[in-house]
C-alpha cells in the first residue's frame, strides 16, 4: 500500500475532520528514505503560505544563530555593512542591530540572509538582501522567527527569478525540481532531501521557477515559503463556477460527500508543496445526474495556468469513479478568438456515453445534432445529449460555432 493509498483511506474515514498536515508522516516516522517519490497530498487542507511585501510569516522553528556570518562573502566587512544599511532603510522601526547570518556569491550576484529583533523583542524578522542591477535590495516579504534563530525560507533571485537561495533553518527540507501529470490526472513528484549544509544555505542555479516544490519533513508548516514568489508570479486564483444541472436534485451534500465529490479537496490532484502561477481559466464544477439515477460531476482543476478535466460518476452514497478526460488543448477544450478577447470553451465527451459537457463563461450556448435545428442551453454550462455534434457559443462580442468531439 502506497502513501497515497493510505492517505486516501484516511480521507474517506475522517472526511469530516481537519487532521494535522503531518499525520501520516508521524505514523511513518523513521522509515523515510533519502529519495522519495510521492504524489502531492492533502489537497486544500494544506493551504499555501501567502507571503506579501508587508506582512510577515511565522516560521515553525529555527536553527540557532551562529557567531559569524557564513558563506564565501561572510568575511567581506564592507559588503556586510552595505547589506545592513540596505536592510535598515527598507525595514525601519526594528530594535537591536541587524545580524547577517550568511552572505555568498550566486549566479544572480551577492545574496545575504539577515535577521533583526522586533520592537517588542518577542520575535525576530528574517529576510534576504539580493543584488538587483548591481545594487543591494531587500527582498519583499519577511519571516517571523523565534529570537536568535533562523527559520526555513527561500527566495528566487536574479533577473529571471531562476536562482533558488534556500535557508534550511536547521530542518530537514526536501526539494523537487519539477512535476508530471500522470495518466489519472494526478500530480507526481520526485523529492530529494536537501544535503546537510554546514552553512545552512543552499543555492540552486537555473531552476524552473514555476515547477519547483519545497517540503518540510514534519511540523505544521508543510511548505517552505519562497518569500518573493508572489512578487513576480502571484495573482488572483481562477474563479470557481458551480452549476447544479437540471435533474440533479436539490439535496445538499454532506461534508463527507463534499470531499468525495470534489477533487479540489482530495489528495493527489493538487500540488500543495509546489509553486505555480495562480492565474488561469475558470474552474468549473458541474453537478448533475445520469439517466439511470447516478450522481454525475464534471470538474476542471487549474494548476500552473493549465486546466485538467475530470468526470466523477457513482451512487450518491458511494465513492465515485474518477475519469481523467485530459488537459485543455488536447481535445477537451477550444479557444475562440472574438473581438472582446479569447474565450475558452469546455467541450468534453464523457465516458459511458453520458453525453458532452460544455461550458463557456459569460456566454450564451446553443447546440444541434448534425444539420438539425439549434436548441437552446439554459445557462452557460450543460451536459448535452450524446448525439450532439455542434455547439454555438455567443460571448458579449461576436459568435462562433464549435465542433464537438466525435464519439
């Protein structure tokens, strides 16, 4: 039985609970290998740390402060003084003296790790100073840590934000360079433990800045924060559009049913340890019923700006069968160019001859069978009959005919 199987079983058995993120890791403590292959876990239960330019994020725990700055530039007194000056200018109002823990050359130029006590001395502020255009600049976002410690945190440095500078904070950190979507539509990653570093900082040059993942072995914070990720790559999450289709009934789902029938709340389909673009097409959640009375859900999930399409089918009181129908751009979607801008259209033929799921945000829809009359669609999303062959999409500006996938 794999970790994913065990986590799925725990989810089904305790869907109404809010378990600690490290539950299974503590159950399996002591048996971890140096290289682990696992699917992303705990879905929406592990919320991503949002690190802004002003708010600070609290670390789990930190490594003790060392007496002198580490790194190949740690004895460059002139550089360290310029680092402290840049920090004081950007982060005013703190007490005590800023302390440089590490300073080193990177492919993006000199970078330093620094902390300073808060005015009430209850917590320290931890941050990075990077080189931009030949000048030192404090990275947006800081971390709150216990006084006298350094917590796990990272930044993406360089003009292309492709140099990862990672402070381990004395903890066991696991790094994944990229991910894959497997045949079931799940996220697969290979994690490698970051080597123990005497200096406490590791530099990864030329990383895929929207494919990497950083994971702690345990604790209540599962993902190592990249303090400046949102500065360059962040944005609003895709809007989620829910539709209850005709015939679905009016009964509300129980909490456990909401988990079983929503892949966005299940293990493996999201990537809680990874860093991705937030922007993307609308996420659709269409709930209906098949002709034989089974529950039907058509759902899209957006990751790194790309959407995957799923179909869930089963009895209302059972665990549904999940069918992965593919990613946008592989036949389950169409992109229309109209005067008002591009329109993305969902057009996925469902398994078991259940029909064709269609959806287009802010559009009116009609369909027909071969050369028959055009029939109206109620709303901007529906499951059309299996025989449907064409879809007419009418956005606010323009209109277009979209052929539907062949059976």
